[in-house]
C-alpha cells in the first residue's frame, strides 16, 4: 500500500518538528518514536465526508500564517497541513452541543490519521484542533498518551494545575487519561495532536 504524497509529506514534516523538540530518554520522546515508527507503514485510505465547513475553520488561514512565522520546521508542517486541510473530515467534538453554541461554533477538529481519518487506522491517531479567539476547549481525557505540537499562542492546563503557555513550537505531553484543556486568547489556538 502506498501513501498519498501530501500525507507523507505532512507525516515527515511532523516527525521532524516533534522529534527534535523532545529530550532523549523522556517518555514523550518514547511515545513519539512509537507513533512515527508505526506511521512508517501506511494505512488504508479513508473517504472524505461531503460536508459544509465548520464556522471555526475561518481561523485556519490566520493560524497557518502564525505557524509559518516560526522556525522553518514549523513552517514546513503548516505548508504540508494546508494541502491536506480541504480533504479532511472536520468535526465538532462529540457532545459539544452540551457546552453551548459558542463552544460548538468556536472549535473545529480534524482527523488526519485515525478511525475517521484521511488515513484509516486504529493504532495511532493524528489530528488538529483549532479554536477561535477566546474559546476554551472543554476538559477532556483519553486512554492513549498524547503529544501536542503547539503552533500558536494559547494556554494549556492539566488537571487543576495552573494554565501555562507552551508557545509556538511548544510540546504538551499528556499521560494516559490525564484531564487536560486548552484555551485561546486574542489569537486562534492551533495544535496538532498525536496519540498512541
Ligand atoms: Fe487531548
């Protein structure tokens, strides 16, 4: 099975950008190694659902411009993502209606690799979250461990600890099932998540 060229370019750029930001011997580096080793083997190509764009997707151009203002390896991730973006299944978080219309319209997620991804597979998930300015993503948790590559300003929190700003190119590492959230300030928040 061969992989779509744009997806391969994205995976390679992401691998490079994440890996050199992680300290040797750290659990997040072990997780990243596991994820990108698994991704060397392409999965099955998914289908794009025919759907209208979500309101929060209007912030993508601004978010990509910010990502491109960072180091070259982040710009490469942003460029590769931009080519994929129109082909992805963008979605609202399941049950997000309960959090109110402002949150429902203020966020958009897209799965790149995963059960509903551009590439279908269950061993690894890679996707993005985009938040409109001044939107807080709901507290959430999931069994797989997770590494976020942060591509914008914005604040992050784990459990009830204080909010912190990883900054453009920052990494957030979540151990399995830890409760976490993020929130955008004046600028859209944009981050790539990788789970396994
Ligand atoms: Fe998460």
